[in-house]
C-alpha cells in the first residue's frame, strides 16, 4: 500500500432487490495484454486533442458499437464535405500527463456526403441510415477507453468514443463509462431527452438512438470521466473497463470485481443496471459514485437496424405505452410508482435539486477517506458542490449503517437546503461512497474546471479520491472500515416545493 492510502460488518437494512473501405494499420499494434502501469509507460501524446473542431455537417461520425472486445471489428459511419478523411485511435489514460496514446491509424478514405437525419414524428427520435465508411479491426488494442479522432483533408477534426472492454474484472477496479447519459444529452439532429428545437420540452425525444453522431465534438467522457480515468491509471490500479451496457446485460464480465467506479454524471439506469449493481455490491464489490443525480431515470433499451440495445427509451412525465402491460419496465423515475425503488437504496443519498454552486463542507474529518487531507470539521472547499446535488432525505429507504461525512449548505431555486456525501457498508463487506455532487470529478487537478476552485479544493478532492480508489481496490472496504452510523444526526426532510420530475 502506498503512503497516500488510508471494512466487522454490522447488520443493516440493505436494499432487498432481486438478487466502404477496410482500413490499414499505420503502425504495428501494441500487445493487448499488459498491466495499467506498463501500458502507461508507453509513449504518450497530446495529438488526441481537437485543433479545428468541425462545424455541424462538415465532419461527423459514429461507431456501430459502444464497446468491443480486443480483436473484434466495428464500423465507422462518417459524413463529411471533405474529399478524404482518416481516423486515429487514441487510448486514453495517464501517459505522463499527456493522457493519450496512439494505437492505430487508418489510411485516407474518400469522403462521402451522407443522407440527412431521419426524425420519427411520434417519438421525436433522430437516427441515420448511413452506410459504413470503414471497418476498424481492434486486434492488439489494449483494453481501455478510446477516442477515435476523425481528421478531414480540409483540416477539421472530430471525436468518436468507443470502449475496448475487459473480458474479466476479477480482483480489478472497473471504470464504467456513463454511455446512457451521453446518449440522453446528445442533441445531434436538434432533439434529445430534454427538448427539441428551441429547447421545446413537448418535442423532446421519447426515444434516443445511438445511430447518429454526438454533438459538441464528442460527449461527457472528456468532461466528467477523463480526469478520473487519468488519476486511476496514474495510480497504477489494476483496472478493467466497461460501459453502462455491460452493467446492464453482461454481469459475468463484472463478477468478482473489487470495485466499480462511476466517475461523473450517470443518470439513466435500466433494470439490468440496477439489479446488477446491487447484486455485485451484495457479493462484496465496492461502489464509488463520484457524481450526483445517479440512477434517477428508469429507462429501457430497444434494438436498432445496427444492433441490439441501440435505442434508449425514456418517456419521463408522459405515459409510457407499456405502463399497463409491463409496469416494472415503464420509464419514469426510480422513486416513482409502479417501480418504486428510490436510488437511495443504492447510493444512500438521492437527488434533490440543481442549479447550485457551493462549497463542500467536511463534517466528519476523521472519516478514513479524508486521511492525509488535513481537513478539519467545518472546512469548506470552494465550489466542489456544483450543478446537481444529492441529499439524505427523510422517509426514503436507505442502507444502514450509513455515515454522512460532509454536509454542505446549498441554495437551489431560491430554497436553502443541504447536499450530503456519505459512505455505507453492507453485510457482504462492500463499501459504497457517494460524493453527492456533480462537481467532484471536474474539481480534480487535471480537470478543465478545477482552476476555478483553486489549489486547496483540487488537492483535497484528489487526495480523497485516491484514498477511496486505493481502499476500494483492495477488496470489501467494510471489513476494514465499517461505516459509523450517524444517520439520525444528518437526515433532513425534502426541501419545500422541490419537484422530483425536474432536472437538467
């Protein structure tokens, strides 16, 4: 155990759920099997960064798969006004702070103006029927999180994400990409789960498709996840890699994991995701939730022309057509009938509101995750509680013993309330940490926004995160650090007039 590292189980209430051209490789591929530390000793590069982000319609594309095994192939579907383009695959991680390594590059491929988007007027679903532009063979690619950088002959560039998933997570810490939330917020084609043109709520998508590019030069990976991924790889943790889709329907890959890391905004959860996360927890797998508003929306998947589970369904406040025939799969919030299983059953805390920017206030400085931070009771860390927040709310089912470690005063929609960070343990020995804020990962030193919070906050967040990742990587955290229950001291009623159906 390194010098920055920092578990007797108490019976508790704990959930009770049902247990066109084929590409050429420009350089020889690196071996697919090596440790994270060895991989990060490979030469890094900053060439993964965009230098001339492409305007809408100039260069854009998507992959036919969200995740593949090393050695599998997928297709890229690209629209561009340029004569040619090429693609380069960068494995993202630490690499001495450069955070990317080039593992593959295609030849130049003719550019094609693809047909326009297709809109379903009933559900406002945007999709494409673009022919494949190239087939990509991932033979020799190491497991990990990737950005494919498209570069056109007129100099524009764009990203396409894909994950090379791990075959097994036994004894490893799994980094989970929040692909369902990337999908929900994607506004390519002018419609997403939140609205249509002009942010019109009534014309929001009830179903969103992966068969289209991401808008805004990518997705939430670079904002919420890359800072956490870089830190975990810098630490040399024994990592495995997965997406929400593996958590949903491929539990065998995750069985035996030491821990699962949810780095940021991961709001949209299927029944399979919830069942499997709770099952893994109850088998001794630690869970670290570094965001807020996690597992708030209950969604389901449908198939598209390109494959299984490429359409996500979320009717939000509208009646779901299957509500009468399949009520448990109807899409609302997890805390709503008929599928009343509030996210507090998994997180300990649950989403209350948004629109906040406040200090993270430590109330239990002796908690193990704060070792080495020199934090004292009442210490405040600037702007770490940001955008959306979670709270320990009275009357909601909550695992015990549960230890609140931070209570931060916030004001949401002119209402004074609190955000909570907590840690709980279950009979399997697993520990679960929830930060209670969307500002956690973006406060890490390598994150774009951390400089706004100052070095004190960045240092505190980094050290606390390292403590959690190290302890969680070593097996059931509750065996060494059982939660010290203080639920009664911190539980609060729902703030007056807060609306559960409102989120960003």
